[in-house]
């Protein structure tokens, strides 16, 4: 019998009181909450008018039956992510206490289970209170520390002898277009070397399937004792993973036992892997498979409005898709290990990733350093097989020579194939302390105006911009603020382009996010998208800089009632050779020479058209003047979700006139929902706020199949609705 995985995410009881009596099945808390996982108790309270969000202790409890089929098997509990500490109890027995929820944990429940047919009581104590010795350590970092079990919980059923969790390592120490040496290390657990195992002979059989699913290589190795089995597979003419062609192989690892009837399969794992080679050079070139690639990226947090950091798989993948849509090829996972689902999407789409342990400026004592080392080991063990991972990050904007040296050594011990990096905002201080020389690559935060002098200070360092253009003032729909952001971003992108010794950079940041950090509390408005991933105008400027296909976009809107004749500045964002602007079929002239072009236009209602061309290719963008608000247009993406109590769709609301043209007003829209799903809005109320006529919210499955109807209404517009189907299978 091979490995099975059981979802354990539904129907938990939550008590936001520190009551150890939750370990008893007959205890009833005073104010229990019924929740599904992933879950955070801070999904909405960061957006309330009163300062701060709740950090404390919560107990999650669930019962489940021991199945008779589990006899003779090992039962492992996986907590994929929690914050900050977890204490796991099963049947009134404490299994373990853990201080790293960013990388997830596994717990062996086997010996604590009740007999078959009886219920087990699983209780998990989560403590999100501040402790300076627990990463990230700083009490008020510039991102919200969401409490709860914010990733999935699963049971893994294996044979007693099995492949260890996260126990497969795939590396390619030798790669060229003609040949690849694929080195596989498989950790086997469950055998005791000093006793006679049930099966005295085992075999690990590895098959490597090419991107089309055809066998590309395989190898078998017999063994008698537990440990790590090392195997090599040689490939001719490997199909290399790249940002443009993210070719993924599939490594199938099969553990077999020898019986009187022959070989029996007892465990099996599938691991997507990529084959590529890369190098950072001192001259600023980053080479992937021998070809220069300019790193075009963003910093990304793992939260979204209405759900916090309890993001389902679909929305994790959406963020990777949006980075690709911008034309990006690089993401910094700021500032903690993020969900493997997001990394899976980066692997599939060809997005390079910079992963780092949880940090922001703070360096604690001996316990902090020990926890940092443990998290580095755990992060690398969990994520090492992702083709997208490019760099292992030590810390962000904090510096300690002893800790950095320790983490650098640990990273290379765990993974000698990837360089280390840290993000430095005070290079002079880093030089004084001797920290800038430790990592293989150095990220610079907010140092674009000083690149030439920094290059003189660091002539032999491999450099890129790890953060730039932190426009923390920019609210979507506020044209004045978005225009300021455009101007700043354009200047910074030009600086980067003018300094070829920089390998590229990551913008701060991808999207707005909740924060407890003054003075930006409760939101940091630095994203090129808002909390729910609606593009701000700077996102279109990135598309003009980063994408190779011809694109054009007129920033803002063209509806200014009562301002006829008043001059308006029109900014057009494009990568075309030439752009022509027309108003009501009258040309206002063509311009070239940049990705952000400007016309001063006396306002007249009507149709504003920007037409870009490159050679024989043309593309255009149209803005039309909107009339009085008449209706709401609702669009669900997707219109079908999985009825698993996790999956979610995003619903966009647009205020339109009688002709369907957007009306760029800021207003509140009331929401209602019927069917097996729940509204997930910024702030938690059944209201969505429109900025420049557009808003968005999430709708999440409650776990049952059926039709979901969402209705929206506002003053002066007819009620609108959209339907979503919650299905048992997609």
C-alpha cells in the first residue's frame, strides 16, 4: 500500500482564549468559532479604524476517526504554515512544540492514535504574540504578522519504511546544452539498522520523465539499511528550463520492498524539477543557460484583501500569473518563506525567485540566531527542488557578521548549487561591519541615486537592486498620487537601465498590503497593484518597460464633467516606436523617444485614442467619457470554483453609464450573497469600495456544491448580479 494524503482542513473549532482544556474532547469553549483552514484570525482586523490588530493565543481543535486501514501504517500530520508558534496535542498528549511556522512542520501521530473506529481529538495551540527571539523578531515589522494556521493541514499515511518528508534532493552539478548530470539523493526512513526489518531488501527506483511525459532516464539501487541513497542519471540534449521556456521534468521516486512474491511498491513520490545552469558575473551580467537575462522583478507579500495570508492555491498561482503579465521574470519572496503553491506556479511560468528567511532589520540573541539557522535549513530542504529558486536570502536590512557567516555556511552546506544574498540599505555600515563581503551576491535597497559611488566602494561585488521605488503614498484611483508614482518609477527604471553593472532589480512592491508599521499603518500603499490585485497606472508602465509585445495604455480616465476647455495632462505608456494621440478623430500629434509620453490636451468629452506602432504592427487603447452612473457591471474570475472550503474567485465591480462606459467615481457598493460561499472583503463588511469606478472582492467556497449568486447595489444604479458555480470537481 503506497502513500496517501488526506485533507484535514474542514470543520475546526477555534477559541481565541488560552484554554489548555481545549485538549479535552468534552470541553466547550465560551465563544467557539467554526472555521475551515487555511485560516487567520487577522484577515480583517488590520483594516479597522482603531489602531493595531490582535496578537495572542488561539486553540484549534478537530476530531477524526482512526480507520482500520491505517493498521501497520505510519500517520504523519502536516501543518504547512502557521504563525508564530505551535504546540500540537493528540488525545491529551503533547506531541511537540515548534517555533518555525513559515516552513511548515510534520508530526508523527502513529503511537498516539486511538484504536480503529475511535475518535481522536487533535488540538493545536497557536501563539502569535511578539517574542524578540523568534523570527522576524522585530515587534512592528513593515508587514502584518497574521496569526493562525494560515496554510493547509493534512494527514500523510505511509508504510513504516518510507521516503522521508521533503527527503528528495535533485541537483544538476553538470549542465550544458548537450549533457546534464542529474544527481538524486533520496532519504529513506523507518528502518532500524540494529534490528531485522520486515523486508530485508529494499530498492529505490527513480524515473525521470521529460516535459512531454516520456521516460528520459531511470536508475535502481538496492539497499538494506536506512539512510540517504545517492543516484546519478545522465541526460543527452536536456531540455533546459528558462524564463521563456520553463521546461519541467518529472522525477518519480519509487520505494520497493522485496517479498516472496517479488518486488512490492510501498512508497512513491513525484517531484517536478528543472534543468538549468546560471551565473552572476561581476560585470552585472546574469547568465541563464549561458544567455544574458536582465532581472525584472517585484517584491511580493503573501496576503490579499479579505483573506489575509490564508490564500488558496488559485490566488497563489494568480500572483505568479500577474508577475508574468507585467513582463516580469523575477520575484523576491519578502521577507519570509512563502507558500510552495506560489513557487510551483513560478516553476511552471518561468519566474526566478529570491527566497529568504523571515526577517526585517532585527538581530536577536543566541536563540534568535539558532532559530535563524534552523529556518534556513528548513527552507532549503523544503524548496530546494524548485527550478525557480535562484538565491537564498540571509536577512533583510539587518547585519551581523557572526550570524551572516553562520547562515552563509549553512546555506552552502544544504545547497552548494545556489548563491547567497542579503538586502542592504546601509552599505557603508555593512562595509564597516564586514557583512557585505559575506554573501555571494549583494542586494541594494533604495540606493539607485548612489550606484556609481557604491560601485567604486564595491568593485568586485555582484550587485542588483533588491528594493527600489517605495511609493508608499499611492492609492489606486487617486490620479495625482498615481502620477507621482509614475514619475518616480520612470526615473528609477532609467537609472537601472543606465548602470549595466546591476543585474536588474525588484520593485517595492507588487501590491498594497496591511501593516502595523507607523507611519504607513494600516496599509502600505506602495504596490503597483492594490490589495486585491487591481492594476494601478504604474503597472502599465512596467508592461511598457518589461514586455516585448507591443502595448499601449492611456493612464487615468477621460471623464471630467464641468471642466470643458481646461488643460489636462495625458500620459501614454507604451513600448512602441511611435505613439499618436487622437481626440474625437482629430490627431493631437505623434511622439517617440520614451515609454511614458505626455500631451497637454484641452478637455472635451468624447473618445481619446492612443495608437502605437512598431514597424507594420499597431495597437491602440481607447478611453471614453462616461455619463451619469446607470448600472454596476459584475465579473467573476473564474465563474466556477472548487467546493473544497478553500478555493476562491475574484469578483470585479465596475460602475458604468447607460452605454456601458466606466464612470470613474469613488463610492461604496453594498453586497449580498446566496449559496455555498462567503464574501471576503477588505475590512470584512458586505461592502466594496470603488476607486475610479472599479472595486474587487473575493468569494470563497464554504465547502458545498451549488450555485452562488452575488448581488451588488449602489445609489443611482440598478442592482446587478453575477453567478458562480461551486463544483465538487473542476
